């Protein structure tokens, strides 16, 4: 399924423990991908990659809210104040909507916000009994073997890698504060979808 791995600098975190946990979970994700024969771990890979991505995006908002003395390029002071007032605690849908409202990921060259909501919905299918899956092409589908396909697995790995690389390589990286505290981590690189 994967061709290689991509190295991500641990420069996107403002909270050491979140960064440390992402490093730990990225190792688990790579192990799942390596052991994923015949799609047996597709569901777990989708959930793991989405959880890593959610943590990294949450960290982006937390840094804007809590460490914004220097501001962020592309955000006005007023927007920074508005974002500071948002309550995003553990709600991936709200995190995505806040990112979209302030165009945080617009330069990532991805159709990112709809794609983030798609993998959020897939990740929420952790509940086996759940009947509602509002994803084009999967509406009404209840057989998880038909939901957690290689396509959606690659889709989630690819989106996770591309968005986190974007955060790490742009204005959202954290310079200096936790340098050398959070180790670099490695994400699987999906085959093209």
C-alpha cells in the first residue's frame, strides 16, 4: 500500500505531550500500514491517520489561541482575537470549520476542508452499529468491508501526510520553543489515489 515514509519535523506543536503522543501514534500507524495485508487493518489505519491529523490541527488552533504575541501571517489581529474565543475542545468538526472560516489551510493546494470532513465521518464510523454515513458513494452502505476500502485508506493516509507536511513547512511551524524536545516523526506515504 505505501511506497515510502515522509519525515515530519516536530515543529508544529506547542504542547510537548501532544507532540510526544503524535510521535508514538505515528509509529503505530506505520506498523499498521506495514502489516495491512488484504485490507485487514484498513479501518484502524483510517482511524489512526485521522486522529493524528486531528491532533496536529488542534495544535495549530491552540497555538493561535495561546501563543500569538507575534501573530500569524495572513491573520489580522482581529481574526486572532476571534479565533481565541472559539471553543474547539475535542470537536474535529468545529476545528475544521474554524480553519475554514479563517482560511488557515487555503494555500495547501488541497480541496482540504471537504476532505477533512470526509475522513472525520469515516473516523466516526468507529461505532460498528452506526447507520449514518454521509459520504458520497457510501450513503446507506453498512458493510464495513465496503466502507474501509484501500481507496479510503489511501485517501486518509495521503490527506494526513499532505496537511501535516503543509503545517510543518509553512507559517504554522513552531520555531524555537520546543526545538529538540519533540523528535521528528514519520508518516507513511500513500500510493497515489
